[in-house]
């Protein structure tokens, strides 16, 4: 098992140069995803909104950026032994695909209640899946033990500077296309995407506001920022399974406490409404976690909303049955 590289004491864990280096490393392997605009959305929220569509990224989510950036830095000997990861779904697929791209193998620890489509996709990329109960098991301890037992290099979903830097390339691309924005709205789970995004955004434009979005049932980062220390909550029960974190990462929190300006909360109903809006008006499919930042705008949870806003739509991995269950209109009662 490998440990995450740590910066010298007092140094930022991730810098704008690290994000730029990650962008060069993933170029030609990860997709440069589109930025969408919608006049209807602009009118509804009262701002010019730029949507970074990571649902069109390889494996259907932003996670491939960080996974490939980290995996590509392993030595040939480490790659020959294989890679381990723990994930509720998107990081699992990302590591599985990164391993395949680099000629390695992957063993992924996933919760038993992971959406079927995410597990099948992970196995489809060639990974071995090992399951655990997310409500009783400690995935970090189980994942580290699994990696140590098999001699695998562990790539965690967010507690790694190369993963964080890779995720920040989404914001780097967005701002390269849009120019300066007044605010960037980003979904928050373990905190890797917003840590990388905030590093890139504030490194380029110091005045930009970075606003995270969490499910109402899983506001561990909001509570932690308010307390000035990492706060643990019960494992949240929310449709946004990719954001069901119970405590912010140590490394990600060290970045986010400096760079994140605010956290907005959205309920499951608001997330469902955002998924329906994206499908009906934008013609794109988002998973619940991927729709939460958009939900915050549509539910007017970001106030006051500045004139030009970027939003990261973090993923679209959801099967048709689950999508219909969450977004379908219930039959009329006779």
C-alpha cells in the first residue's frame, strides 16, 4: 500500500501549478467536457449560468480526472501489483478505468447498497468488487487492510493531493472557457472536487466566491466549517449517494476551510426537481449528486446570486429504473 504524498509543514496541499500539471497529464485521456447555457435557467435564477457538464466525462463523472492523475504517477512495479480503492460508485469506476488504461488491475471496495448500474460498470471496466455495509463498516480501515493484504497501491476518493489536483482541472477548464466568474457552485461529498476547484478558481481569480452544496441530511462540511474543525455526523440517508459522507476528509478540509466561502443545503425533493429540469429543459441526465449544485440555484439557496455563475454538474451515473423512480410523475389517483 502507498501513502498519500504530504506537503511540507505549512505548505498548501495543492496549488494552482499542481492543477495545471494534472491538466497536462490527463490531456488526451480525460474528456474536455462541454459548458452549457440555458436562457430558461438564467431567467429562473436571475443570473448568467455556465454549467460544466462532468456527466459527459469518461465513466460519467468528474472522478476520472483525479483517479487517472494519481494512478498515472505510480511506478511500473506498483502498476504491476495493482490498485485498490474504496468508493460508493464513481471513484470505483474511475480507478477501474484508469487501471485498465495503464495496463494495471483494480480491486474496489463498494457498499452493499451501491446502485446496481455503478457496480456493473465498475466490473465492466475489469475490476474485482468487494462489498461492505456502509452503515456498520469503516471503509477506510477495510480498504487499507485490503490493500495491505494484497500489496496494492491505494488511491482514496479524495484524501490525496494528486486526486484533488485532478478534480480541480474541471474548474480550470470551465474558467478557461468562460473567463472570470463571480461565483462557482460545487457539490460536496468528501470534499475533493471543491478543494481542487477552489484551488484552481481562487488561484486564477482571487475574488471569485466558491460555494459548496450538500444534502440537508449530510451537512458534515457545513458543520465543520462553522466549528472550525472536522465534525462527524451519522451516515446520511439521502438520494445523493455520492454525497453521503459522514465527516470531511482531513486533507480536503485543510483546503476547504481556507478557500470555501459558504455551503448551501438542498433537500432530496429539490434534487429531484433539478434532475427533472436537466432532463426536460437541458436534455441531459444527472444523477442526484450531479444535480445538487443545480438544485441549489433552482431552489434559490444561493443568495444573493451574483451576475455570472459557474456550476459543476458532477455526474450522470444512474440507471433508467432509478431515474424513473426518482423523477417520474406518479400516476393520478382515481
